[in-house]
């Protein structure tokens, strides 16, 4: 009787009833990401009585998460997100089974993990993971309900190769690296996570129970500023290459995961190279926080340029850096020395990559971008530098 009382308001929905509830209780749903979207999705799944919920997230709770990731409280800062989220879900509904996967989703573990579930909800915040989820779902035959948020808007769709087009047919190739800023760079309205998360749960429930018309071959876009929704229809791509296995998705999306500097010793670096190859190795597109710290500790002369906004520099900055906001760089570049070795940094690397390319076009001889920005410096070099 307690179960009937708890779920009575959904049991009375037309076409739902005991059969719909039984389907939810038997369902195994894997949620990728316990961040902004995950915080909206996970409590609803548990409260509705989804029988088994898996949570994949290897991140820790940060203070900057709290405004939108409402599963967490200030005392959770520093704790694993997936573990804290699971504890909340068990409090919400002790009847559901919650599985915690603290490993980062990768090509090595995705297929085995997906095989344990009936459906995946992708609330990740980066393109390598989205393409990995889509391919792994295709190979294991399960549907993927995916969502994305950016500033004041978001998108929701379903990718299910057995029943309709996939994410790859909507987005055959990923965007150029650096062209789509992260939430850390562009910001996000917390309520957008709630709206998009609710849509994700609705689509998952429709797939599980068979009620309604799922978003197969359709994408819904939400614009909070205009207060409206619009829909985009798309179909199968007859020329799409079949998915036969998982690949290196960082490389596929053009994401740099490791930076080699001139001071790093490898057999490849010591091999004979042409003049153009040597120049490319000496001035990489990015430099890691650890490599920059080593250069500064060795006393190497570096022109350090901060392209963030003044309010950000008031929170945290690196010593001996010149503050020129990215929007002012083209007008103020003459304040810098084009011949000096230059490292540009911002919050997480998006603005600094654009600024690097701008200065290269202005014939700066040696300019690179700090990978991961000052946030990476705080995490990898000096924890005393505040994160925001």
C-alpha cells in the first residue's frame, strides 16, 4: 500500500497505470555525469521508482558547482560527485538500487558498462564523451537520451540506431576545438539545467513505458531568454559509415590531452626533424601547467598575459602577468613584446587559445596558451590559488 501511495499521482496518468510502474521498476538506467544535468535527472528517476540507476562520474564537487548542481551542499565540496549523488538518491527512495561508477567513461570500459543497462542518459559536458556514448550505445543496441546546455539554452534528443537516426547523423563531425566554450567559460543559467533535465527524464520514461512519441529523429531546443521551444527534424544518413568499434575520442574531437615542451625528453623529440617540425615542437599550441611552473622555477624569461576580465583577476591571478582582457587584445597588443616568449592564460583555456591565434597573426614569434588555464594551475601546481 505504501508503494501505491507514493506513486499514485503517476499511476493515475492515462496509459500509465500498474504496467508503466512495473516497467520503471524493472528498468536499468545509466546516467553519464552527475553535474548540472545529472542533478536534475537523478532525483526524478529515483523519486519515480526506476529500479536500477547507475551513475558515472569521476569528478569531485567544487564550490562553483553549487549554484546549479543542486544534489550537493557546501559540505560536499571535495567529495566524489557520484558517491554523494548516490547517497542522496538512497535517501529519496530507499527502494531503488543505485550503482556508483567512479571511473571516467572511456573506450576501455564503455561497452562492458553499457551492457549492464537498458538505456543511457547522457548529461556529459564535452564532445568526446558524447560521441563515445553514442557509439557505445549503438554497439550495445540500447537507446541514448542526450542533452546539452549552454548559457541560456539547451537541446534534447534521442539516439537509437535500432529505431532511428543517431547523434552522429545529426552531428557527423565535432566542432572545431575551442569554438564551443564550456560552462566554465560561457556560464549557464541554473534553471536551464532543470528544464533540460526534466525533458531528458520525460524521454527516458517514454522509452521505458512505451507511452507517447519519443524524440526519435527530432531535437528540441529550449531558449530561456525567449521563453520558447523549437524543434528540428533530421533523418538517416545513407552515407554514414557504420560504427564497428570505439576509437580515441579525444583525438577524434581534436582535443589536446598532453603537451610536449622543448624541455621534455622523448625518443621522438630527439629524432631528426625538418626546420618547420622543430619550430612546431618549440612553440606548441598549448603548454601544461606543470611545464610552465618548471620554466618559471628555472628562471626562464616568460611574458605572461592574462586575457580574463578584471573581476576574475581580482579572485586569482598568476604573479608577474599582464592583464589585457581578450576583448581588448587587438587594440592593446602593442603593450606587449612580440619577440618575447609568451604564454597566455584565461580561466580554462578557451579565450587564451583564441588570443594565441590572434597574436600569431600579428607576428608574435613565440606564443602559446596555458592548457586548462588558471584553473589547471590551481589543480595541478598551486592549490592556494582560488578556484572559481
